[in-house]
C-alpha cells in the first residue's frame, strides 16, 4: 500500500509540473499572439516579438519536456498525449490542458486516500 501511495504521490507531482508548464505555455502564447504581434504590426515594435517569441519558445519546450515525462512515465495513451500536444498549439488550449490535468490529479489524490 505504501509503495502505491508513493507512486501516486510521484505521479501527482509530475502532473503538477505539467500543469504549470501548460499554464506558462498558454499564457506566453496569448501574450505573443495578442500583445507582441499586434505591437509589431501596428506600431512597428519589432522588439515585442523579439522578446516574447523566445520566452514562448522556452515555455513550449518546457511543456513538451513535462508532457514527455508524464506521458512516458505514467502510461498515457497515444491519444491522450496527442490531444495535450495539439491543444498547446491552440490559443487557450493550454488552459484546457491545465483543467484536465487538475481533474486527473484530484482523481489520483482521491485514489491515494481511499
């Protein structure tokens, strides 16, 4: 029982990292699309995308790393993994991912208690 509880706690922690990465990826994507790109095209501020682009790129890479760790280490199906990855390319998709991951964490926490 203790080993199962430890495994569940480890998976919950991994999902927490993925939730934060998903939130960061979604937030930086929205900032890039709805702040930096308009600033560049309307006001000619190239610096906006030169700053926001690499920040979003880093957030996306961290998300992919966290997704890879969670998916490979905890038996995700290919469909679950692909859905999460595709959502990261859509505005607000990362927030949908985060909400699904939070529900998954709650289910695991309930399983660990009961």
